[in-house]
């Protein structure tokens, strides 16, 4: 970057990319990867979600990670944020809960109330 115009052009392109990505994604699934989440097994949960997404061909859903979500005593934590902004937070997630959450919430739009925080 050699000029202010280049910086503005990069910013505008990134903003457009984010808007396009937001338009394409029906929902976001976020895994808390703060140190507390990692210690509690969040890496395994992310791997299990990636496996489920691939096996069940889940589309129009962005799987991502964040730092601390703020529910350290409930880690590992998954947040599902719908395109309209509605959010469901799942806590104390294990591999079985991942499978049930994917099948019920992501594939059939029914939150798993017994896992929610």
C-alpha cells in the first residue's frame, strides 16, 4: 500500500466481500475458541462440526470460530446465529450434542432446548 486511495480500495473490496458473504449465508455457526474453550475441547467440537457439515452437505451456513464467548463455565460453546439475527447458544457441547444439534437445528430448524444456555 503506497497511497490512501489503495487503502480505501482495499477497505471497499473487503466490505463488499463481507456483504456478499452475508447475503449468501442463511446462518452462522460459531465455536468459542478462547483458551477456556480450547482447554474444554473446542478443537474437537470444531472438527466434529466440520465432519458433520461435509457428511450432511450443509450449505448456506458459515462455520467459524471466535475467541472467548463469555460463557467460560459452559465451554465448549456453540452459537447459532440465524440470518435474521436470532441466536441460540449451546453449552457443554460434546460430540453427541454436535450430531443432535446439526440434525435438529441446522437441518430441521428446531433448536435443541435441553442443550441451550
